[in-house]
């Protein structure tokens, strides 16, 4: 029967009284001699075994009064009485226990295996460690916030769980010289991470690796080689402002400031914008912002509230050839587009007739151009100018067309009244 599962016989047997020290045994140690009416010793003491192993243990009684025997002794594991068929008396003072196909320890500090007297008192205890050796850590990734520190995280192994307390140490050193150093600030951005706050060299590669150790062995990751300048990230861009573009109901203007911590260093930056409608969780990302600090979002819904965020990717710091690391997104900034004043379908809009010049190839080409603008680089200054020129031309053309239609209509009305005179 698997360790820790009492059978029917155990359930019908008399249970020992509640003992608060049970969960603390493997932390504080086994009871010392003289702690009960009789004293005993468990062998082996505090064994460490692989999952699936078997255990042969003995509880040997000795001490005062003379003539103490193993008759009436029983075992518990983590407070549960083990079935009597798992035990047998070897001699008058020794009770043996056989456990097969052991499961992983229920607690990383070890399972509590105890030998009890007939009256339920604890005679001796042992910590039973059952688990797996650590696997090779992998997927190490590191980043430096504003070139002032280094933070790394990793994945503990393909399966991860060892059922034993496993210690992870992040080690680092300069690639060509220097001694090994050990990171000290763990769990800074998650359970498997560490932060190196200072004393880092620039323009020199580092070697970084992770060592995993527990009672059954150790494992070491592959070595990651990096230069601090190649893994720099920044704070999110500050002072993000979103505003309307005049009365254009389908556009918003976004402006921000470069991260101040790196403004004095030789680097380039590229930005990303993402935005969503107020009642939606789906973000739309604009990738082609380049190194500008302003952008115009087009093709938006009129009369709608949008949330906008910006992030920065520094690259080329002091000539580094590696791609940078994206910062966190800025805090969301909200703005709304103006409500549309154009009448909807059936609202009396005057559509030009098919034979009029305004519905010919020129108008179709302008529609195609507008579609291209909405699909491509809204953040390009050229696009701004072209789009604004197009909108101005369309407004002027629309005004001229209305005037021409008014003159034509007046002429037709005059012609119709002429013969009647």
C-alpha cells in the first residue's frame, strides 16, 4: 500500500491522541531520549529516497524500565496510523516496517515517520524525504533597467516538481576574467528570478548560469553570455497625451516624451502604440511608429472613448547591434473622438449622380488612397501632410460642387418659369 494511506484495518484501530508537534518534527528534530516512558531509535534516520523506492525501517526500544518490549508499538506517517500488516516484530525489542513504491513527500521539509508506544506517546521520529533530483534549469532571460542593474529569470526544469526543497542559485562572472559571483536578491519578479542591483561592468560580456541543488543531487543550466548594453530596457514613456484632431471625428493625436533616464546616452528608440475601445479588452497595436514621439490614429469610430498606451524599445546603445527590450506599457490615457455630424443613411444626404464628374476615376482613386492611409503608416509625417491635404481638397471640392449644383438648379428653375411668362 502506498505510503501515507491508512487501510481499513488502520481506520478501525485505536487512533493516537492529537499531537501538535507532528508537523514540526522534521524541522525541530526527533524526540530526544527520556521524552517518553520508554525510549527508542528509528533506523535509518532521516533517509532520502527516489520516488518509487522501498523502505525497510526499524524501531528499537531500550532504556528504563528494564524489560521494555516492542509489543504494542505502532507506526504513523504524517499523523496517520499505518496498517498493522505493514509491520512485524523482529525480536522482543524491535518492530520493523516495510513501505513499498513510495510517493513523493507531501511536504518539502520531509514526511513525519513516528514510532508510538501502546498508549500513543511518541517514542522516536524520523524525517522521510522522497522525491527527484533537480532537472537542468533552462530558458534564462535577463534585462537591465536603464543600465543600472540586471534582473534574470529562468524555468526550473521540464517537469519542475521534485517534492524536495530545491535551492536555485544564479551565478555570474565576467567572461574572460574575474571570480564567480552569486546573486542574492531572489523572487523579485517571480518564484524563479533574481536581481543584481549594482556593481555591473559595461562593454564587457558576462557569463550567467543557474545551479539547482537538493538532497538527491544537483544540475546546472547552460551558460548565457550577454553584454549589459544589449539587454537594456527603460521606464515607459512618460507624459502621454491624447487629444482630438480638430473636428475630425475619426482621428486622435498621441504625444509622449522619451524616457528621461536614457536621454543622455547614445541610443535610438522605437515606439509602439496600442489602443482599445472603452468597453473592449482587445487592443490594436500600431507597430510603425519608428522613433517619433507623436502619432495620429486614424480610422476610429466617431463619438467613442479610446484608451491609449505607449512603450519604448531602446536599441543601438553605444553602438550595440542587438535588438532592445520593450519597456512596460505606459498607464492608459483616455480620450474620445468627436461625434459625427454627417447624416446617416436616409438622412437626406445628397449623393452625386453617376454621370457627374465627381463620381468618376478621380473620386475612386481618392477613395483608394484614403483606404491605403487607414491601413498603413498613420504615424508618418508624410502621411499626415497627404491626409490633411486630401481632406482639405475634398472639403473644397465638396463646397464647389454644392455651389455648382445650386447654380444649375437655379438655372433649371428659371428655364422652367420662362415659357410661362
